[in-house]
């Protein structure tokens, strides 16, 4: 005997429940209470989005109410990259199963912000150019000020020697005999050498507090060579260090020049010696001349001056490690 419909389905409570639910949903759908997969055109027309759906051939099948009509060529371009339409509308596209989807966005605010940023960038570039020019002018002005300061320092340091050169030049022009002219010319060379080498020390030491010992050695040796031409025997010794404090080098060379100028007419020999003694640098200048070297003790504080029984003058000065006189 075959089973009836009631025995086949209603006898199983699970199957009966599922069947009743399915019947209920079908009745609700048929009554229109549930939206189903129909009326896509109406749904897309009422959407606030500006969307277009096209097939594989880029034929538009569905279009929202506010979407603009776009030529097929433009749609194809939008597949690769967004395309700007009129009135600041950007068209973008993407591939979907069975076709393509395109959406349109109003980017007027974004373009306004972009333009404002571009203007700001131009202003910043202009400002940067102005600041760069100002920085260059400031650097140039500082360089000129530093050069003027150094030239003023050179002029102050060598003022007495420059005045001495003027007097010697005047005397040279008035000299009546060759021997006198030669003596005056020798003095001019000696003083001129000091001016040149002392200026070099100032310029070399403008950025650092110490200079190479070779710089001082070159200056003293050149002065010594010119003194030999003048008829003065000279000896120079600098040892024990590779660099010297700028103050030590300058004061040592100044004292050497002062000894020469004091005894220029009577000096026959001079010795310059700078070497370490313990933790200090000891400067010793020995001169054989008839001039009075004791006066230099007033011009150079820290200098010890004495004369031995043979008439030789000794001038000593000790420098601390930092360059100041001991």
C-alpha cells in the first residue's frame, strides 16, 4: 500500500516545519511585502548614486537617474584610468562579471583644495627663494664684516711698522750715498717682511685657536734671511710641537720683531729659540746689539730681560699650554 501525502511529509516534524516556512515566504513574496530580484531599473533610477552598468561591449544597460550620458569611447578610457568630465565630474570604471560598472563623482571641492595647495606651494617656493637670497646676502655681509675686521686687526697690529716704512721710504729718497741707501733699503725689507708675515698669521688663525708651527717658522726664517742680507747673523729653532696656540705664535713673532727694530742700527747677531720646557713653551731670544732691550719689558708683560757680562741681551718668555704668558 502506497504512503499518502500526509504520511510521507506531515509525519516528519522537521520536514513539516520546513515546508510550512517555505509556503509562508512564498505567500509573503507573492503579496508584495518582500522585494524580490525584479524591477532593477526602477531601483537604479531612484538611487542617489550616479552609476551606470554596461555589458561586455560597453553598451549601457542600466543608468541611475542623475548619471550623465557618456560616449562609449570615454567609457573605454575610464576602464584604464579615471577620466575628468565637464563641471568637475570624475568618471571611474571597473570590470564586473558580465560587463562593466561606472560611477561619477563630483570632485569640485577636491579640485578647489588642490588648487589652493598649488597656490600655497608656489607661495612657499617664492618665500623659499626670498629666504635663500636673504641667507646668501647675510652670509656675504658676514664675510665682508669678517674681512673688514681682519683688515682692521692687521692695520692696528702693523700701524707702527707702516709708519716706519713711510719714514724709511722718505729717507731713502733723500739718501746722498750708496751705502746709506743700501742700509735704508735693508731696513725696509726687514720691516716689510714682518708686515707680510704678521698679516699671514692673523688670517691663518682667524678660524682656529691654534696654527701649525710651520707657519711661525716660515715667518721667522724669512725675516732671518732678510736680516742676513742686511748683515746680521741669525739662528732659528722651533721644536717640540706640531701646532701652537695663535697667541703664542703671534706674541713670539712680535717680540722678535721688536728686538730687531730696537737694535736695528747696531745688531750683529740674533737667535730665536722656541721649545718645550716641562708643561710650558719657553721662548728665548738672544741679541748682540748696543740697544737698550729693557724697554721691551714694558711693552711685553711677562718678558724677562737681562744682559750678560759680554753684552749679550737675553729675553725669555714662558707660555702656558693655552697660549697665555706664564
